[in-house]
């Protein structure tokens, strides 16, 4: 497969937290297609699954690599309790994972820990890459705290990759599951001014990036998991409308989004103009380099 042309691959046993979610399913499928074994961590033990807990170290024995995707969904109204769960699920979950690494007789060689491009905050028109500083705001603070916990695994000789994930496009889950029916009904439209930037990634490309980070020993530190070309929200809307074969004529004003969604409106209205400098430096072979081709797949 495409991402393995850059280096020699040895099969591994990979432990995945959050492996039954939208991204986790794609990562599982990609790993198994490459001959890797998968160990799932779940809130419910049994059926070959190990316990994922926020209150005790994880049993990572036998795992040569780890992919950490678990965390409270950011979709939904950001009440005070929701904010607490978003932050604590990431910080405590990562802390318990690193404690499991510390306790293991044979430690995994690599940890690919999910983060988010929210790390950079609202970038406006400014372009950000992996060398750009952290931003401000709730999502930026969550991403920074999340990454700080993951980096603690480095003291145990583990190579740590912090995968800063953009807006994920795919047919079967994520935010597009909510957005697709709106566009299919011909009710889609720009959000706010439509000038804010979006940095997206198709879910199968994201899974291939995870595999590249696991198997390519030259990769560590932050990696922006986004397409090479950010788009404005207006361009995103046009691409979705074309793929759905429907006009996209119903804009959602910023004030209405803030009224309906509260702080969650930041997810729709903040500008994130992020480049994947390090993946581009690896000549990563995207299957979907732009939003238009990805939208065709999403609405297929």
C-alpha cells in the first residue's frame, strides 16, 4: 500500500484506545490490511478487549505500538460539565496510558497520540504549521494539556508522535454524518461570513498517516494531519453542494450559530489555516489532496 513505499515495514501488535469510534474503525482496518495485529482498549472489558479506564493504569503488555484516540466527543453543547469531560477524558486518559507504559516490563516503541489543530487557536488569515506557537481559547488549552501528558512517555524511551488532526471527512461518521443530510435536503449554506479557513483530512488518509507515524522511526513530535490546501468555509460549502447535487443557498449567520450552539460555535466560526509541512516533507501520498475529491467520496 501507498504509505509503506517510504520505508521497510515489520508487523507490530498495536494497542488502540478509542478504536471503535469513527477514526478508530478506519485505523483498525488499515492496520489489519497491512498485517498488523490489533489490541482494543474499551470502557467494557471482554471479547478480546482490555479495559480503558480513567482511574487505573492501562495494561499495555505485548503492545509494540500504541494509538491513543480516546476522548469525550466535542460535539454537543459545551456546558460546564461537558467542558470538564472534554478536558479530563483527554488528560486523565492519557495519564493512565503513560502510567501503563511506565509499568510495562517490555515497553511499546512508539505512541501515536491524537491531538487537534485546535492547538493553534483561531489563526485568522495567518498560516500555521508544526513550528507555529500554541494559540488561546478552550480547544487550544485542551490540546496543549493533552499533548503535555502524551510527551511524558518520552522519559520511558518511547517515540511519541502528536498527531494534530483537522476536520475529518468521511462517509460513515464524524461531523459529516450530521452535515450530509442537510446538504442532501438542499438546506446547506455558508456558516458566518464564510471567509474563515478550514483545514480538513479524509478519514482513510488519516488512517494512513497513523500507520506512517507508527512504522516510520524518523517521525516524532507534532504532525499536522490535514490536506495540503486549506479552504474557506464558502469553498467547503460549494464542494459539499456540488457533491450532493444540491444548491447551497442557506447561510447560517454567526449570531444565530452563537445563539444556538454557545461556545461550540467556535468549532464552526474560528479560522484554522493549517499546513501539513512535515507530511509534505515526507512526500506523503494523499489519496484525497483537496476537499472537492474528498466530498465526492463522502456523498458517493
